C-alpha cells in the first residue's frame, strides 16, 4: 500500500503544479533516474541500469519537446542543444556501460535544476 500512497501524492503534486514546478519535477525525476542508473551500473545490474537510463532519456525527451522555440528564441535553441547532448551522453553510458557519461549528464541536469529552482524566487522579486 505505501506505493499507492506515494503514487497518489505524486499524482496530486503533478496535477496541482504550475509550468515551472512541472519542469522542476521533470528535472528531479531525471536526476533520480540517472542516480539509479549509476547505482545499478556499479552493482552490475544491466537490466535495471538500462531501464533507469531509458527513463532518463524519456524525461529529457519530454523536456526537449516542451520547449517553445517561438517564444524562447536563443535560450530555447540552446536548451534543445543541451538536451540533445545529454541524450547522447545517456546513450553513450548505456552502450559503453560507463559511469563518466552518466556523471556528466547528472552534473548538467543538476545545474539546470538549480537554475529552475531560482525561477519562482525571481518571479516573486519582480
């Protein structure tokens, strides 16, 4: 039953979230997936590692698809390039069964997550 309670909480959080919060939730979930991939890689659990990398890929793809290139201009294009780079790192990590691409992808997503964490604070300050 705890899984259902946790899932219900997550569902409620997503349904109540504004667009900035949704992006933050995607970043957190992507970081959780990369962390799981790194743990599973170190344990030698190939199937679990591949599942975690696939989930991270799906999340990064969703982030990329959510970009508004008309309104976002250069920022949107730069984010699209960065998301593409992160996807390539995830593919490389899965093929090579290597931690360093996962570490770099995790670092990049953490940096983006930190920037998005500041968005609500900046909106309140203006």
